[in-house]
């Protein structure tokens, strides 16, 4: 009974995961790829606290679904705190008094107390880029970065765009009351998640069910709206970067702070979106940004994750084993030393996927050659230290 209790208590909380081995290495590699691409476009790294005052976390968007799902905390001083659910609200503080445009990227954990699924977790490693002090040209650059990221990771994708100004203009012309606009937008955003009949039924509460027919019209229809010009202008700059977008009039995204372009990236390989973002105000300054989740990127990325690893087995020649290990590490080859039993050492190598095993015993030291065993093929060869380094 005691062992069962211990096993249960050590399980991760629902919606949280451990990552080890190749899986952890793949995540690390993706983070590095994204950081390098972000820096190449002039974005600087920022780090912010995981815990903030609950009032600051909620901000002016307390009714947004994502905000309502924040993890709430209380410290010993009885202060009401919360785990960050995204990075955008923290821009209000870190972008203050920065020379514009302020371009920052951030990679780190965010938390949401929401229902989980196969591709939806409660702890997410989020990768954000934002430009405070942005224009439509910057929005095109953001999408160019997204394109480069996904191409490098080998992920097929489609970029969908829309504009909140266009949605608002349509709702206004269709007589939707100002106080109901946000709720109507949230319902429209569910069109790709729920049956149309269900969304239509929800819109009846606001007398807005007729707007659904408009959002099913072809792109040419929307040219009569003034706000559509921003979508055309964005597309013009996107083409300069070789970025192709698809106009999706029903794309709304749930967060209420978006005030212009909204973007979402999808793939046939996954039901959920793999990236999303848009334009918003930070400290009364027009801004734009996009976000990726490492969990979904890692699931989709076509990356080879290899690490130069070796295991040295010391058979009574510990001094030479340590010398060789240090030499390997200086040459960026990860290695461990095990002392004693060969059978246990080989079992260890197999367990951790270490394909190169080096034996150092009395004979090897005398000959100044080391036996290298390839664990995948079983092939063994005697190599001098320089040859060994070249081989690894």
C-alpha cells in the first residue's frame, strides 16, 4: 500500500510533462533555432518573472477566456498573485521608455488552468516575438519570420490573416450593438472548432446570426469595406518577403486586445493551430507580435537530433581514462566514464543510446591504441588517440 501511495504522489499533475533524452534535446534544438532566427531580424532577448500580481496579469482583459484560466496563487503575505499565462501583458512594463521600435523575443514557460487534450497542456514553453511601435510593414516581417521558422523545422503550413477593423466594420453595418461586439467576435472565432449550427444558435442571443452568411462570402465581396485595404496592403508587403497568406474572414482570435491584423498558422498534420498573433496597443503604442508553442513545434518538426556521445570503460586504467575523457570533452564530444564490469557498462550504453564505447585496459595503454566498439553494428577497431578523435 505504501509503495502505491508513493507512486501516485510522484506522478506529474494533469497537463504537465517531463521531457528527457532525445525529446528534451529536440526541444532544446528548436529553441536554439528560433532564438537564432529572431536575433537575425534584430530582436533582443528578454526574461520576465513567472509570477506577477494577479491584478496585473488580468489587466483590462479579465473577461478573455485565456485570462480567466490563469493559475491563482497567494504568498505568505496574503498577496494575490498569478502565474503568467502569456508574455504580452508584461510588455507594458519592459517596453516602458524603450526607444521605438522595441523588438523583443522571449522563450519560456507560461501556464493556463484549462482543460487538457493530446496537444493542449497547462504548462507551455512559449516563444514570442513582438514589435512595440509597429506598422503593416512590421506585420509582414513578423510573418516572414514565421515562414522561415517553419521552413527550417520542415513543417508544412498555411498562414491565415484577417483584420479586427474589418470584423468591427461588418458588425457595425449589420447593426450589432457596440456592447455585444466582443461576445459576437468570440462566437465567430469558434467556427473552426464547433458546428456552424451551434455558433449560429449562440449568435441569436445578440441578434447577430445573419452575420454568418457574410463571413462565408468570397474574398472579392469584402473589397467594398474600407478596412479591407489594410489586408491588401499587408499582402503587398508579405509578397516582398515571399510570404503567401490566405484571407479568412471568420478568423477572429479570442483575445479582446487585438485591434488590427490577426494571424493564425495551421497545418494539415494537426487540428490545433501551430502559431497565432496579431496587432494590439501597448502603453498607447501600436504593436504587433506572434507566438509559437514548443510542444506543437516539437511534435511536427522534421529534425535529426544527434549528439556526439561516448562511453569510456576503464579496466583498471583510471588515470588514462580520465585524461582521454577530458580530451574528448575539449573536442565537444560528450562522454562518461564507467569503472569495472564490462557487461554492466555495455548495458548502460544501450540504455542511453550511446553508440560509441571505448575500452581502456592494460593492453590498450601499452599499445597506445584504444578499442572502439560501435554498439549499433558491433564492429570493433583499435585506434590511436588522434584517429579516435577523428572517428568520433
